[in-house]
């Protein structure tokens, strides 16, 4: 890392104590919440664990909220733990014993850049591990306390804004799910009769409200995907657009729900532009005129294949009964749920901007102009 304004550098091992995790026996782990959570390599940036250890341990392996965690294998990570009292497992380290909290935060903000530089140096290695000698000898910028304080305060403000944004995104997801349940009032496919009676809505099987072309399976092979083109491709990819094609014979007009069934994915998307169905496992639902396409999209989201055990079998999904209110009611439901989605979309755009702002501020703070 470049020095800035003649700032001194120190070895990481000189400014703090590096505590490495213990190889707790996996055979003694439990998922019932007995004992303390065990922070494994995959838990570093999640602030939650799925394994617990109920046995004797050395106090030095205890981690509390605010402690810096480092993942030392594979994709190197740095995070401040917020998951409560926990135990440090092997291939995870924590940094303790800083002279003050400002210095701790200042070093923490440097860690992603330090890890990035280190990864560049070991790209040829088949197994990417940070050893004790590597970690101890990482050069960290260590300017006077007043400068560290100014930089930490600036980055903390942006970090706090990012946390608030993250919380709002989570709340928007919760609001959407709450509205989905409230507006559709489904209790599951087994209670279709009760649902119809409560709202006096008609109940129909999914296959009964689809047009004659009940569904189509994507046939365009991935070898035919292009990086750019006229028509976007929708497939099992988590990306909104998986590629492009010029194949006009398989173009759909858009504003239709797309149900994606793969070996490991069950995704529902609503596509508002012209598109092409991609590789096998992608199916499109074309509703009859009396059903709003976006209403059907929201209904299928609720009757999610994962939640109600439809597995990956589309023929089973076609048999479920769904609530079918009057068209005007469908429009009202769609308006409410769409408003929440638009709100979340704005939050996600803000999230991207805040990340860009943080990365820029961090780079300017830690590197030479």
C-alpha cells in the first residue's frame, strides 16, 4: 500500500494481537442452539452461524460484538462481528489489543485493500491461505492519531448510512411479505375453500386461467447467448438478463410472469420488455385476458414452490388453486404491492451509490493522491 503524505507504516503484528481460531471438533457441533455459536470460515461476513459448541473452551477464543474477524482461506474477508458472544473456529482470526478504538477502526478499514494486494501476490497458488507470517508482516498505514480520527469519522458516517439503507431494504422485504399475505389472504393450497369463502373470491386452478399456450419451455441453448444484441435472454441465472440474441422466432412481448425451474433454483420474475426464453428450465405463464399478468406474478410468488412443497414439478404447480378476485380488485392489489417494490428499487439504487461513495472515500483516504 502506498504511503500518503509521508505517513509511517507498521507491521500488523506490531499494532495489535492476532488471535487465531481453534480447531473445535465438528463431531461436537450442534444445531439446537446449545452452548455458543461457532464462527467458521463461511460465517465471517454473515454475523450469524448455524453451528454451536457446548463444551469447554479457552477464553482467548471468545469473540464479542465489534471484534474484527478475518477469514484466512479462499476468498479473504474482513468484518466486524455483530452476532453476539461466539467462539472462533480454525482458519478465522480476530484482531485485539489495539492502543485505542480509533486505531482499531482505522486498521479495519484498511483490511480489504490489504487482502486485495495479498491476493494478487498469490494468484498462482492452488490453495489460497494466509499464514501467520503473512498476516504479521502486512504493512498498515499508521498516521498520527488526529489524522486517523478524521478519516475514521468520515468513513463511519458513510458506513452508518449504508447500515440504515440495509435495514430499510430488509424492512421493505418484510412489508412486501406482510402485504402479500394480507391482500391475498391465502392459508395455503389445502385451504382453498376457506380462502374463497372469506373473501368471496372465485378459486381456480392455475391451468384454468392460462391461455391455450399454457406454458413454454426455453429452448435457446447457452452457446447461442451473446454479450449484446436486440433481445435480452431470461433464464435460470440470478441476473435479470443472462445474455442477448437476434433469434426473432422465440421473442415474447413482455409484461409476463416467468417461472424458472432448475435443479437448484425456483425463481419467479416479471419481465416488462420483449425477451427470449433461455436454456431449459425456464417457463412462461400467459394468462387469459381476465387475469392481470402482474397479479398472477404476485400470486405465484406467494405460492412459491419452495414454501409449499411443489418441488420442481411444473405439472403439480398447474394444479394449485389460486384466489381470483374481480379485475378491479386485482389492479388495486397490484398497485399496492408494486409501490413497495418500487420503493425497494430506489433503496437498491441508493445502496449502489453509497457503496461507490464509501469505496471512493476509502481509496482517497488510504492512498497517495
